[in-house]
C-alpha cells in the first residue's frame, strides 16, 4: 500500500541536494519520525477523550505536523492556502522547528523518555533539502503514510528495512548499517532469548539485532500485559556512535513497535573497561562491531588488551558486559581466529568463556566482501570443545543474490541437535578440543577435516573488491593520523 509512496519520496529527493541512499534514508527518517509522533499523539488524545481524561501534547500546537507540514481545511483536505512553501518553509524548518525540537533534550526528565529521544535526534540531524518546493512535495508524500494500525506499522517497518538495506548495499561500509537479516535471525535462534532477559548491542548500527529479537519475542503466544511492558521498557539496550546510524536505529525500533528505544548516542569504546559495574551487564549480546584499524591510543588505553583494531576492543567490551552465564553471538572478521595481534584476546575468550560454536560464513555475505565468522559463547566457564560449521550455500552471493533464511536452516538445526543430542559431525561441521590447540598461538583457523585441502582460486572480482576495501581502510588510518597531527 505504501511502497509507491516510498518510491515517490526517493524520486523527489533525488532531484535535490540529496545524492546517495544514505541521504535519502536520513531525510526520510526525520520526517517519518515527526509524522509517527503526530499520529501517536492524536491516538493517545482520542484514547484519553474516550476515558474522559485530559491529554497534554508533547509538541506545542504551532510545531505539530498538522500545523506546518500538512495543514488541512475544514473538509479535511490539504490546505494549500495556509501551507508553507518555498523559502518560507526552509526558514521555518531550519530556524524554528529544528531548534525547538533540539531543546527537548535539556528539558527531558530522563534519557528513557520520548522527549529525550526527540532532542537527541534533532540535535544530530540536519535538513538537507534546500529547495522549499521539493521539501513541500516530500512532506505531502510522507503525510500519506499512516501509523494508526498495527498493519500500517508492520508494512512501514518492512519498507524502512528495505531502505536500510539499499543504503547498506550502496557503499563499502554497508556492514555498518546493515547486517543481513537471515544471519541475524539464525544468531537469535541459536542464542534463544526469553522474556525477562536483557539484550544489548554496543555497536547498534540500524538496530537490526534488537528489532529482529523484538519480533522474535513478540510472536510468542500467551504474552501478558506485564510481558509486553517488559519488552517495551526493560529488554533492549544499545549504543551507537555515528549520528546517522543513531537516528536510523531509533526510527527502526519505533517502526517495529518500541515507542521509546533505549539507544544512547555515544562512543562505546570511550568507556574504560574497569569502570563497568555488575548492574550494567546484560544476559544476551548480539552484535556486528565495525571493522577497521587505527583506533586512537587514548581509546586503546581503556582496554587491558590494547589494539588499533576496533573489533578487538569491542570484543573485550562485550565479554565484560555479559553477566555470568550470559550468552553472546558476535560477527567478526575471520582473521581474528589466527591473527597474531588477536592472540591475547583469543586466549582471554577461551579461558573466560565457553566458545561453543563458530559459524564460518562464505564470501560476500557482506557487500564489502570481507570474510567473516560468527562467534557463539557463554560467559563463566572455560572452553573445552569448539564446534565449527562451514556454511556453503552452493552459489556465489552478492547484492542481487543475498543470503536467505533457507541457507542457514541446516546450521541452526545441527547446532540445536548437537546441544541436545550430541549428534555426530557432518561434511560441513567438525569439533576440536581446546587441549589440542597450539598453546603458543591459540590458532582457531577454519580447517575442515572432512574436505580435501584443495587450493580454491578466488574470482578476480573478489580479489579486486578486497584490494579496494583495504585501500579504503588505509585511507581511514591516514585520516586518523592527520587528525592527530
């Protein structure tokens, strides 16, 4: 129902100063958020009226969506005579609306309130549509969208996810914004969260892990009003450093049904590991931390095992943030399993946690082409045996041929069977005893004993993609060095 509207919005934005999928998603997000907020407030106002109660609107009348974005006449039709257009609209949005919304952060009583989120979002985002008439056209399209029913929200959440996927596929940093949802769902299936457990992602990106886990738990039968309240308020926690990803994470969680997401805008790695207290820890961690080297020395000093690789610092953070007995599933580059720089961290992981499963993913699961694995572990007891599963989907993956749920069915099935019945390994899976690992290198390289050690030549396009990704990483390192000079 709303798919064509989303396409029309992108078409209009494409004719403005917005040039990339990142721009389209960012600009659509702040307008969607305000339309959502207006629909939410009007629904609550009607509910209060039915119960003969008073309702105080969060947004003052002159800043409400229906006043400036979509004014209506007495017949409920769009009022072109009173609608701001051209330069007047840009001046209102930039000079009045955004400063007003930004001020909510200072006035909010708690960071867990919708008021605080409003202030956070509009303190980070900017209106990039500089043509007033184009902005008017977009606003009219956004006004066609409705958040009044669960079906409307469900459809909008799927369309928004598609926008995030397009944004992730549009550049080499796609993994920062988009982890393939079939992979996330498989990770959730293995970790098997339950209501009452807290779930955390310290590198939230677009909050895909939290949104999918919410859907996973929300589908359970017989949920009480108390269960729903727990899911809304005290289950999901996240941190995100980048402004655009933060805004998208908030909007994505709202569209999935979480009204005031517990997402904090911060650099997770800036917190000293020694300062993390037991009451800050969580039952479950699901994450795909950013890959990249060149992390600053002052950030590295927050960790006992210092490294310029961000993912290695995040791994230490995640281990610390897990409660005793807590469970985690973390995506990381496969070089973590053998890299000499990661040796102390591998040893720490094996000695403090039960690394029970390693899922080896094929190339091009992520658009940047980086080879990755998923580490599944529980905190509190050392690892004795690691079960490996080498995923082979039988085809070359890519933007137009992505991973799907069926690709991961066998992995999830085998993993659960092993946990329950201790079934034998297969051609794609095998186990190793930690006592058999070289105690000097702690090497966990993926070496399938059930297959011939034949040399597999990579496609030229795959090699070129990897070279380009490494070049970009080098540029990022040089950029960090220039900042320090």
